[in-house]
């Protein structure tokens, strides 16, 4: 509107914005309560929408759609001519994800952002579409060797296989092996051919050696010693090579890996030598920290003097003589294996331990100074020769602290690419440096100083999963590398604290031998794998092409919906209320799944988060609501997506709104009523007052009474408050502490709220009936108190039940009474005004029809907790006070009871066996060195424990259990485990001296009597080896594993490449929960604890 030039300067300045929201009337969701509606019948549909923020009265901004085309700004008039009245709906600065979190009119932050970027949208689309793994990512990369899959704990085998494969002569020998055996293809030698063929010819970057592992019968979940595996596998291969017809194959292992060692002794007196030759496949090297490999080899060959108590018996001298023991290397193989004693056995802890000593070794090793006799070695030290120069070709590493855990890797030189690689199972990485730590005064070899490029593909990335699974050596975390000089010094050193095997090959002058070709059968398997992989790549490419086309079409439709779903203003009435999470689901996965699946059933968009229990919109959840246009709603449905509830804007739940309305109306009206009540004049002296519940009035006068429920307070005469004023007879209650007086005007005000309330006036006397009852009860309590004092005085020893009282029973006339009566009598004496006095002493149930005893007084199970022995004089006293009987007379002598009334054997047997349900006692054996009381000394009441019973409890832990005839021993053990915290595997139960070792046996089959006592002995728990690196608080010895026992390599007499015979089925099945060995190997659940084994 135009402003007059002579207008008053008061008001808004030119161009200043007038905020519409500041002038809104009843703008809050519930501002209309009391001002527009005082009753639920006055609530309109507009009020219902207001509770959800959807009414024109609400002040939520209609934010501009940031993902639609921004409208062109029109030229605005001169600011001096116009005052702008605006709601700021087009001001993007106020629209943020945080500020619009509860704004139903803002749909800018519900997941449409990824769809704006084509690359981000495609990535999300392909992930949800679940095209599966892209096999092209498994393509073998040029110049990078193939990795081997770790099948669980087979890294130790993978490391050795990678080393052997790169020995061309050994690979050729494996390929040349032939066999006429029918099942040769299932043998280890053939599977090794397939593995080597795959490492050489596969088109994938990883090969799965599962068939080879199965042929060797290796357990994939058990980590084994890598050095032991290497020895045993080479022995097996040697046995297979010796069966070949080609002479070169028969001696391949010895020709390639075996050297000759001489052990000799020289008599100092007669100079007679005694020598013995032996072959070796590897030299075992012991070493100290930071020592050189050459020094350790020299120590291996160092002479030993035999003298004193360690003299040598010389056969030539026919007596003990001083001597010299020596070791010589007579010949060296083309491939030298140095087995470093990285692991040793600690006899004090009886455990294998890993040495953290670092060893320093060269890239080039001259073995001439160590070959031959002493004089030859001395001559070689001065006359340099290249005849026995060896080059480093492999380093096998064990990563981890413990000898029982960790991870095996290998650093190997690949002759085909003239490069060093780190072989970490599936991950093969080109490396530039060897070793894992820089030695103090040595230089770490930098293999490729000039090569700054990393090997292509994912092999360059660290294997995060392995980093988490394996904890490397402590010092590796602090390891540093130094740059090597441009020209490598042959004397440069490599240091490692994890190396356990070094492989050197003799330096050859002639060119390297040609790469051997795999045998036809093995190559055929690899070519089939390559063909399968190629087809998988082609199929995936076709599927990906189709998915891309679907993606483009889906993205176009989604963007069209997002650009048009905004409700422009309060004038737009045709809108739909939906859940924000449903929109987010639609944009996240639903629309993609609907587009990529052929299902006719629409994908459900769940709106439960905004729906009440009545199936309509819940105003309590308005913050999670968004409203969109009807057109966008229909477009979403056209994309095969359906909202879980088909509702309209008229479907805000009236029941829920009315409930909240009453609460809010109460919150506004209640303070006014309380203020009106407090403003009433005080009660005049001549005015009639009325009684009201004091707790009710105190609570009602609060701003927010605690008793309020659903916007209403209970009446002053409601349950819980009426008793404060009225007694059960309708008169005035005797207790005046919980009532107070209010005036007649106060009653009139409260009766407007509670019309049916009729208060009592203050001139009414207290209830006469209640007064008489109170007086009578007082007299009765005094009488009971006096009577209890008299009985306690006359029977004080029986009441106290001290240890001295038990002494009165020895060699004295006694009587047996029910323990229940004695307990009740003692309880009554303690609180005679609160507990009832026992009526009679009933011994009748303990007699049979023949008037004989139906129990045995000397059987602990018959009387423990059931009958109690007391002095005969105490019986006579009790019999005079209480009706009862008949007398059960006994006399205790030498720990047992004599009784004139005989026991009826037949009736007792019938009573002990003729039952459907009974209670038994399981008593745990006392700790060693503590003695249990005799059976007779335990007789006493079960719930009140005397000194003798407390002593008994210290000696034995016990629990009671209700059993039936079908209860099993297993059920009893499980009960003991829950009550006494003793594992079932550690329990031994005994009944009448016989062990209950059959867990399936029932109480009926064991002929257990009613009220019996079972004895429990606790055995020590057997601890198993844990795979965890964590050391328990109480260190326990780690048990040695079985190694390769039970595998093909563990059978030393195995000399056939035939497929292994399947191992026999185990006779037992161990439960991992309670460690119980179940006799049935095919059991589906544990006999002891009931744990289900599931499918194995």
C-alpha cells in the first residue's frame, strides 16, 4: 500500500518488513483451548488440524522448495514508496534442517539431496538394487601375483605355498607328477598341481585352495605351526615323487632342498675321528637379539670341548678321553631354508612362547666360509668365490604376540616381475622395503628406491579386516624405515622380529629356466574357472546396463515429484498428511526396490510413527508429519509404492485430541478454581464447618496435582480418600489426623466440580461402633501379651533354643512335636498382638492305621524340618496349655532315639513312595577339613534356625526342590546350577550312597522317597584353551594342541596319494555351553542343559 508523504513518522520505516507471525491470533497448536472451546463438543476440524500444525492459524513457514527451479525475481519499487507485509516464506536463510525439523510445510530435508547428484544417486541406486558383487573387481592385475584365500586359519599353509610356487624347479616337478590311480584328482598332489596352475594361469586375483586343504584333511579353524606344516608336507611330497618313473622326480626334494651335515668327534689322545653323515632340509638357527645370521651359522658350526664329567668314550683308547665335538656342512642344496627358532618351550610355565629377538640377515649370503672342513672354511675366508653365493628369495613372518595366536605372512621375490611382494593371504602388495624394524646400526634394504608407483588395484590397500584380527608385534608400531643408497650394498642388512624362516637360492650364472606348463587336467580346471569368471563378468555387465537405464528413468520421476510436492500456502486445501520417515524411505530404498523388482505388490511405506491406537493421525507425533500435494501423493503411488494408511486431512484423531484437550483445559481452569478457593473468607466461630480429606485437599491445591488423571481429579469421597473422613459404618472416623475443616462456601465451590459429594459436618460425633471395637481390641491385645509373657517365662529354654537346651535332651525323656507348631508358637511369643496363637498340637498324621509310627525317628529325611525333639517336661507343660496329642515319647542315647512305639515298616514304606509331588533337599558336601554334625542333631524346625542348625548351614550349602515322579536327574542338576551356581558338569549327586550318574533317570526309576536328602559333591571345572589374547586374572597353563594329528600329514605311515579315508564319527558331542559330553554324536540338544545344537 502507498504511504502518504505527510504521514506521521510513527510505525514502520519505508521498506521495513511487517512480520505476519507476530500478529497471529491463537497461533499455537492449543491456543484455542478455553478461548474458543470449553467443551469437547465445540472442537472443530480446524482445531484438530491446528494440533498437528496444519491449520491456517499455525505459524509454520511455507518454505520455498530448494529443489525446484527458483522463480525469477521481479523488479521491486523504490523502498521509499512501499511497506512490505511478508511471512518470510521465500527467505531461504531461515530454512535450515534444524529450524524446520518440526515444520510440516517444509519438505527440503527428507532425503532428496542424493538424487540431485547423478553420481551419488547412481551409487545409492546400485547399492539398493543389489546387483551383487562385481566379478570384474576380481580381475588379476598385470604384474601382481595371485593371492590365496584364507579359509579361517590356513594362513600358515598359504605362506608356504606361495614360496614353493616361486621355485621354478619345484613347480616343474609338481607339474610333471603323473598317476594312474582312479581317484588321483582327489589326491593332495593333484590339488597342489591345480593350485600352482591357478597361481600361474588364473585370470582372477585370488584362488581358493579349498580342495587342497580338504585333501590334506587340515582343520580350517585351527592354526598350526607353519614350520611343522612345511616339514610334513615336503615329506609327503617326497614320498609321492619317489613313486614317479622319471629319475629327476624321484630325487627332486633331495636335489633341490637337501644338504648334508657331518657330526663328528675327535679324540684328543689318539686323534681318532668318529663321524656320522645326515641330510637336512633346513638349518635350525638359534639366535640372540640383534645378532647376524652369519654369526649364528658360525655358532652352529663351533667346536665343543668334551672334558671333565663330560668326557668322550673312545673305542680306540677303550676309555674316557678328552675330545672335541664338531659339526660340518658337507654340501649345500640349491635352495637353503634357515629355520629360525622363533618359538620355544618354557618348562617353568609349560607353554610355547614367541621370542621377540630381532635377527639381522643379508640380501646376499656367501656360504663358502661355512662349507667343508675347518681348513677349507679358513681358506674360503681369504679366497673369495661366487660358487656358494646365495640370494635372499623369501622371508616368512609371524605377526602377533603369542605362539598360540597370530597371523602368518610372507615376503617373496617374484622372478617373473623381478619384484618383491608381501603375501597376506588374499592381499598381495608390491613392497619397497624388507624387514619390520630398523636395526640399531644397520640399513634396511630399500628394494625399489626409484620406483615410486604403487601396484595397481586394491592390493595396494591395507586389509583392514586382518589388521583387526591380528595384533602385530609391539615394536612394529614404533618401527621406522630409512632410505637406502641408490646403489645397494650386498652387505646391507635386513632386521626382523617376526621372521621365522629365511629362504635363499644359489646365485646362478646361466639364464633362468623357462616357466613350466601345467598338466592338462589341472590346467583344464583352471580354464573352467576362468571361463566361469568371464561369463560372470559378462552377465554382470548386462545386468548393470539394464540397471543404469532403470536408474535414469527412476531418477527423472523422483526429481519431478520432489519439485512439485510442496504445499504453497494455507489457501491450498487439497493436501495429504504423510510421515517424514515414509518419505525418507520412499527416497532411500522403496522407490529403487519398486523399480528393480517385478512384484505386483506395492512396496509399503510405513506411517506407523504418526498413527495413533485408533488408526488415525496422532497429534502427539505432529513433529514427524509432512504435508504434500495430492498430485505428488498420486505420483508416488504410481511408482508401485503405497502408504500404509490411506487417510485424508480430516482424519486427525478426535479421541486423542479430546483427551489432551481435557488435560489442557484443566491446566487453565484449575489454577483459577484454586485461587477462588483460597480467596474464601475463613470459617466464622458460629459457622458450621465440614470435614474433608486433608491429603486430598493438600494435593488439589497444587498447581499440578499428583492425583490428576486424564484432566480430572478424583472426588474427595473417592476410594483412598473417603476413609480419611468416614468409617466403614458411615460415621465419623476415629483418626482425626487425616481430615480437616472447610467452610460451607468451600463445600459449595467443590460441589460445582463434584455434585455427588456429601461431606460430614463438624458437629457430628465420632462413630460409637468403632470406639467400642477399639476398646475391645485393646483388651484382647493386653490379654494376649500377658499370656505370652507367662508361657515364655515357663518355657524359656524351649523358646530360646540354645545349644545348652540340646544338652538337656541327651539321656533324658523326650517327646516329638510338629516343627510347624513350634515355629508358629515362637512367632506368636515374639509378637502376640500381631500374630495368632496356635490352637493344638496335632501328632495324629505321624501315626498309621495300626497306631504305630509312620516314620522312623532315626531317619534324618523322615524328621528333618518336620518334627522337633523337646524335653518331656516341656511337652507336659505344652499339653496343659494346648489341646493335642497323642504323645510320641522318645529318649535320646548316644546320638540316636529309642522309642517305645514301634515303626510300622509297611506303612512307612507306602507313605514314602505313595506320592505325586514332594520336596527333596540337595545338600552340598562341606569343604574339606570341616565336619558335619550327626544326623540326629539336625532335628529342628526348618525356618527358625538354632545354633546347631546355623553350624550345620556353615558346613553344608543346601537347596530344596519340588519334584514329581517324572523329574529327571538332569532337571535336579539344572535346578542346583541356578540356585547354588554350580555348573552341571561339576556336579556329582548321591542318594543313599549311590551316585546318580544317569541324567535321564527319573525320580520314580531311582525309587527316591518323599522328603529325601540328596548329597552333592562338587568337582573342579576343567578349563579349555581360549582363542583370546586376553590373559585371565588367574593365569592357567595353556594346553598344547594336537597339531596335525588326525590329518593326512599326521599319519607318518601314509605313503599314498589316494584320497583320505573319512575320519570316524566322534562318539560324543560336546556342549559348548556347559561342556558336557553327550554320548549321542547326532544329538540335537544337550542332555545336561538343554542347549540346542542347531544344524551342523
